């Protein structure tokens, strides 16, 4: 025997089907954008929307990532410098050792392996031994220490005079010493290709009475040139000691 509950449930099911069909027909007549807005209002109320973000193009995202990498590299570099406890005596040791490392000696000792001719492309990792990679990193660390580091970074040098370093390097190779501030693009000379003008990198630094800082900078740049930049002549000027060519 059929109960009252069963009769009501059957009627309700029939009404649900009819209501669904009538609602579908009514909604199908509404504009599509209106339907989308109504759906969003129900599944994602305005109060739940995240705050709008300013537009950022791809260049800005790359710059942010590059800045982050640069910051991490700078922290690691300062930690390596701090471990030296650099002073005038240890700096003199660096200078003496670097001055002996000519291009010919680097090749003879197997630090450079079949490097490209001077004046051509950069010397890449494929042409440097593991020892040369370590030496290149050390030379860049020392250059950074001489130009920027202080007592807090473990550099104990009695800097008594300000001096100005200017380095001229092909624009395509300037990134190899990218921690030096880039100031301008130099006019092309007769030996440069029209599409590759030079870049001037310029920074002030503090010199000590023995003028070892300038000597150290010159030795570092010469070694970096022999291990990576690969120019026949890398020009650097330190105004208080004159100018010269670093080969």
C-alpha cells in the first residue's frame, strides 16, 4: 500500500524535473556575460578576491631574479673574503703570485687548455681547468675586496687616499666584472667593430701608503683578462698612479 510519504516524494521529484527544465530555458535566454558574473559572485565573492597586482612585464621579472642572484653571490663573496683576513702583508703575497701568472705560464701549467686567441671570444669554462676556475674566482674576490670591502668584511687596510679606477672593456665582455659600475660607452676606435663599442667601468677606491691596493687591482685585472676576458690589451687607469696597459 502506498504511503503519504511516497506520494509526496514522487510529486516532489516531478516538480524538481520541471523546475530544472524551466530554469534552464530561462537562463539560456540571458546574456553570457551576465551568467559568468552571476557564477563568479557565487563561487568567488568580491571579498575573497586577492588584491590587484601591478602589471609586470617579462623584463621586470628577469631583473628581479638577476638582483636576487647578485645578492646571494655578493653574500657568498664577502664570506670568502672575510676568511682571508686580508691585510697589507697578505695582499703583497697575492700581488707577487698573480704577477707570475702570465698567459704563457697558465697554458704551460695546464690551467688554460687550448684557449681561443687573444682578442676573440671570451675564454669559457671548457678551456679552464678546475684550478683555473678557482683562481679566477679568487681574483674576482680580491678585486672586489680591494675596491669595496672594509673592516666589517675582514679587510684590514689603512686606506689614507682616494683614487679612481677606470677600466675600458668591450661591451660584450663587461659582464665578467659586472660588480664594477658601468658609466658610459666609449667612442669606437679604429680597431673595434662598429657593433661592439667599448664600455667604461669606473669606481673610486681607497689606497694605502704603500700603494699596494693599486698594484693589487692591476694584478687582478691582468689575471682576469688572461683567464676570461681575453683581450690583447685591457686598459685600466688609476689616476693617482698614472695609467697603463694590462696585458
